[in-house]
């Protein structure tokens, strides 16, 4: 198998809202808020008209993208044996993703992410992790990991306790490890752990500019470049309108964004960028070509609603 993703198995529920809804519910635009109270989540959802539901989760979105590009891929993520859990599994099978998880009835329901899309195409997310956040080392299939060229992890999944043990088990069995830092909220919450992962455990790190600046407490992007050069690992950074940059050792590779796009929804831009880049990487394209493929995939997904092509 080319790539095995390990991440939060979350069903995305996409809704269009106006800016007032974001303000009235005390949300910060363009960020992800974790909701721990199931009733609070249901109350938020009850006031909304659902546009679309999709089997989501950051790394799962990337894995589906890699599958669509013709690669053999798999995914590990925890769901419950409920209606959404069955929909989740079915959604992956349709996309030719091998699902290495046997669902059973859990105390918590399958995880759900409310994606609120405002008129400016920005997305604000409210996530009720449900059983997805309870992943543990017993849920991680060591054989599947050993049989994969690369495993791809997400920062969203990392947490103290059981998820950390699942992470450690996955990394210890892996041939190569890639990870997305996922969100500045994750970086700020787990800074010392993420820094240790980037420096010592990961072969490839994906981040956006804000996340990597926050991770290393940089004052500007030059400090990010210097940090990345010293590491000698592959660091891939998306910079919004400034395009994307990859650093490996002393080499710096850049790629501009595609122009004149009709942007509808930025959900999944980072996930599909990672999909395109990893597709290039595992098929021996150059780093520059891999950046281009990532940019091409993210450009496609932001011109439609949702995080799947």
C-alpha cells in the first residue's frame, strides 16, 4: 500500500450561514472549535439548514484525494456502530479506500464536524469528536502500517492519553511518517509535543504559515526557512495567496497559486494540497512537481462546496 492515513473519522455536515450566526454563537471565524457537550452541539445544529453531509476528517479527505489520483490507500479511524458510522464506512469504500477498522457499539456516537460557510467562502468549524477522539493503540493495525510506504497523521488526532499511545504505536511501526499540524488551535495546545514530533519523529511536515510560525515562535517567515533548513527534514508550508514552499536541507522550492479561480468554499484546501503533494512524492515526482500537484488539487476543491472532489 502506498499511504495509510490515521485520523479522526468525522462526518462533515456543511451549512451556509451569515456572519451574524458566527458572532451570535461566540465563534471565531476561520477557526475550529471543539465542542465537548453533545447537547450543545445538537442545539447549534438544530438552527441550521444542512447543505450536504460527507465522510470527512482532515486526513481522510487527503486519503480520498490520493485514491482519486489512482494510488492504493487505506485509513484507520474510530467510529461507532450507528447510522453515521455506517455512512462513514460506506463513504470510504465508494472512494476505494481500504478501511482498517471494525466498528462496534461505543458509548459515544460517531464524530461530527459542523462546517459553517460564510458568504466570503471562509469556513468556521465546530467539531464534536464523539468516539473518534477515543482512538487507542488497540485500534491501530500494526501490519497495515508496516505494509504502507508512508503513514499520514493529523494534528487534530493528537491528544494526551489514549490517542497519544495510538500515535506512538503507529510511528514506531512506520516506514516513513508524514503529518499535518492541522490547525493553529492544535499547535498552541500541544506546542512542545508537536515540536518534538517535527524535530525527531516526522519525515514530512505539512503546515500553513500561521501554524509553523506559532510552533517555533518565529517573528517572520525567514525564521521558518532557517529552522527548516537546519532540520534537514521535508517541511511543506502553504502561504495562502503567496503560494506554497517546501524546504529540504539547504534547498528551497516554491510554487505560486493558480490565478482567476472562482472560490466557493475553502474547506479542504489544505487536505487536498497534501493529497496532491503526497501523490507526487510517492510516485517519484520532484519536490517542485509535487508542490504543483498539491496546488492543482487545492485549486480544484476550493471552487466547489465541501472537501471532496
